[in-house]
C-alpha cells in the first residue's frame, strides 16, 4: 500500500540535503527553513515541504506543496514561493502525527488540497476572492470581435496577447505571427508564470536529492515504520 513518509532523522550522504534550505516569499522575506520533506514511498517523489517558520507562525511549522516552490533567482542555495504569510496562517495546520495513520492523513490531505486548489491561482480560505499574481494582466475580453471570430462575436486570443510581457521573458519568439517558438531556459519561474502554463523550475540540487531518494529507496523504506509494518502483514 502506497503511503507518504518523511526522512525524519535519516542521514543523507554525497548529495545536497534539502533540509535546512531557506524558503523566501515574493518580496524576498524569509518564510522559514525546510525541516523535512514528505514524499511518496512508491515513487519517492517529493510532494510537500515541512517548513519551520522560525517563530512567526504560532503553530511553528507549516506545509508547502512542492509544486508551489521554485529555485530562488536571488539566492542560489534557496527556494522561492509566491505564497504569502496570510495564506500560510489560514491553511490547515500541519500535524505530523497524521502521517502515521492512513485515514487521518487522507482526511487532512483532502482538506489541504482543497485549500490550495491544486492550481497556481490561489484563493483566500472562506471567500471567493482570487489572489491575482503580481503584474498579471486583466482578463481578455471574450466578447471582442475580429478576424478569426467564432460563434457570436467571440474570437481566439493567443497566449502572446494575454501575456505579452511574461511571454517575452520565457520565449524568444512570442509574436502571434511568429514561426517556430523556442523555449529559453530560466533559472526560476514564478507562480504567475505557472498560471500561463510554465512549470515552476526547481534547482538542480532538488533533482539530485529526489534521485538520491529513488536510488536509496530500499534503505529508506527499511527504516520506515509503516513500510516495515506492511511487510510483516504480507509475511
């Protein structure tokens, strides 16, 4: 049975350990330090970061979905996110004891995912208000008419028209009439880029760490109490 687990006190050797990494917000403020990672024990893919707030959050630690963090363009050894302190304070409080129970974790994760919507566009808990990413353009007018119109005056709107500034940061040829579009790699992609379909880029040492988890899967599972219990049940 697949479950999520953490490294806790397990040592990591010959690769950069994500634990201890500083996580900063959109304004460069420190949100906390990675205390642990929660990963799928079947795929060994990191799903969440357990972050120590350093005291500003009453609960002490909080969870961040791995898909909401990226490389920090201003700090090579750090991670960045567009998540705000207000969003963290309103998110479901993390209780590491829930990981020990499949039912409790399933219930918690459903609530946690519902809060974050599993989408790059974020919502304030308890309201319908959408938090618009910084510098995001206003929505395109769907009723505009023009060449290529469909139905009652609607026309297709290209990605370049919707995101002219952001597209130029990512693509070398964002013009609607351009030919082949070439992707130009960046050291970081912010949450507003994710809203336009660009995957948040992780630092190379993140990939190396996940590869370490995969290569050492058996040793890590051998030290996992849940994995050990499942083996005894099978036997």
